C-alpha cells in the first residue's frame, strides 16, 4: 500500500464523472497505458498534484485528497502514478503555489537536464532575483531554441521554462497559461534521459 494524492473537482468527481469521497475505493484492470481507463491516477506528493494539474486533469477549483494506492502500480517518469486499486481517505489542504514558484519549478526542472552556459547564466540570475526581465527571458528562450546547441527534450524544457518566465513578467499573459507552461517544462525535463527527482525540485521551488 502506498500513500498518494489525488485531485477532484468540488463535487468529488474526476474525468468521466468518476465519484470519489472519504473512504471511497475504485478498482481497475491495469490494462493499457497509464492515461487510459485501466489505471487510477494519483501523485506521489501534494505539490506535484498542484504543479502538474494544468497538463493532466486540468481540474479547476479542485480539492486534494490523501489516498492509499494498492494493487499494481505504474509510474510515469515521476510525473504521476497509476494504481489498479485506489482509496480516497480524506480531504487535505491544497498547497498555495504562487506564479513565481511555478516559474522557479520550471527553471529548476530544466536546470537538471540542460547545461548550456548562456541559458544557465540567465536561469541563475532569475533564481537569484538579479534579473527577471522579460527581455532576458526571451533571449534565454531563443538561445535554448537554437538547433546548434542541444536540440531535444532537455533544450525544449529550457526553452519552455524561459517562456514561462516571460509570461510571468508580462501582464497580458494569463496566470493559467504560465501554470501550463511550467508544467510542460517539467514534463519535457522528465522526458529527457536524465533521472530527476521532481518531488525534491517541487519542494525547492516553494522556497522562492
């Protein structure tokens, strides 16, 4: 049995109208891919549930549940997990995550897998608070996008994290878009060949 965490809407429902609540258990077959009906989705940490919701269930005005996962388990590069038996034990408080923390999460994920000096210099200055201008972030995004540097998931994560910083500094961009970009940067970093600890990164991001 594994302690994990799950988001629902205010009616305690998830995608497709599956109903959850205190002490509610569902079981599935474990057939097919993790995104299919054969698995019950959850997160290993409450912070990941909040940071990654924009690219997964996209639940608005959500609740967070502490769960017990049992049966077979399938992991998605640390982003989320699936169980064939899942029980929502109790509702718990949602972590409060700021836009700044979402940008930090995106940058910290990319730093794990992307080492280009020009982009890294910008990332370090953003994290230190020395330079958070959108102009610098745009330059960093363009640097990561250059095909002659390091094309692939790592460079894509770096580019997306820089655009996340641009969006956060630009009043015309909605916070929801910044949230989705940050989550996508994490997904791209996890899709690289490096083995990264997303829970550790999420906790570090909360320090900003």
